[in-house]
C-alpha cells in the first residue's frame, strides 16, 4: 500500500533502537525524511546510517535527552518544520507503591506526560497552519489495564491519554490527527529488563521468565518492532485522517477487553 507520505518530514524520538527504531524504519520505507533522536550518540548515528543506506531517505540524527528541557530545545531548534511527530521515551522503573516519593512521580511525569505535551505544543501549531499533520504517542497497554508494579508509568501515561483525548478533537478540524499506540510486550531492551527482574526475583532463568510471559499472551509470542512500526506508519499515512484521539492496543490480545 502506498501510504501517500513520501517527502514528508518526521521527528521520531528515542529511535536508535526498539519501538522507536521500528517506527523510524517503517516511515523511511514509506519515503519519509527523518529526524531521529536518542540520548546515546553512537547508537543513534549507527541507526541513522543503517536507515539511510537501506531506504535512501535523508536522515538527521540529533543526540539529546528529549525529556530534559535543554535537550528538548536543542532538538526543536534543529528540526525546523516537521509533518509527523512520534513521541517516545523509556518507561520509569518498576516497583511497589511504597517505593515511590514525589520526586519519582515528577520524573515519570516529565518523561512520559509533560515531554510529549511540550513537543506537541511546539510542533502542532505549524502542522495546523499547513493544514496537515500526524502525531503518534507511544504509551503503554497499562493505560487500559494498569500493571501493579508499573504504577509510575500507569499514572504518567494515563495523564497523557487524558490530554490527548481533548486536544486531538481541537486540532482535527485543521487536518492534524493525534493518536496513541499502546504496546504490550515487544522484543525490546525494555522487555529484557522486565524479564530479567522477574528471573532474578523468582530464581528462574531468563528463558523461563520469557516463556511464562509469552504464555499469558493469546498470540503466544512477543511483538516485534517491525510490526509495531508498520502500524505507526499507517497512522501517519494519508489513509488515517479519520482516526482521531484513539488508543490502539498492540498487545497480542493480552488485554482482555471489549472496548
């Protein structure tokens, strides 16, 4: 399918690996020019070089912590005009509700709620002026089905979801859509870290921890960054202009819900 976005320009955050890279690759395959961002310069430059070589599109790499105000401003000063924004940041660490204090919550809010809001406020007005734009926020399945040990993530991402619900309806008349992608477990470093925590806590092997988690997913496997990226690219396409303010699960059926 021709997504109709060749020549558009996208900022994809946290895109040196994992789900962010999956989104960057899928957009590049559709002919989209990329501005890739991540904290680690070496991994980011390597990913950008791979994508340039594979897809033949212009790729700019901006190493900065997107969750830090100074780093975020450096990215915004560099990117200029973009048509597509994919927000993404690593989730806060797991724990128990008794573990977290105000500083922990503020860090989670800064990374997983206030950063995407700041990026939207900076870049969506230009999209509105031009009459076209796409925003995809990578959040979590925990927005629909909270995960007890991820209370920091549950809280921050739920706040972002509420913000998007109202904002998306306000910008839609200007040709701009905002939607959220809610990943379940995918084969990424984040999943490895969570599985290692379970393995260490229960005294089992990493492979056993992974097998146990996969058994709880109706698809009986983890998702892949490539299939996640393909869904992101479709939401950014010319064909998705009537999808507004939605929270789309990519979880292999793990969340058992009707709506």
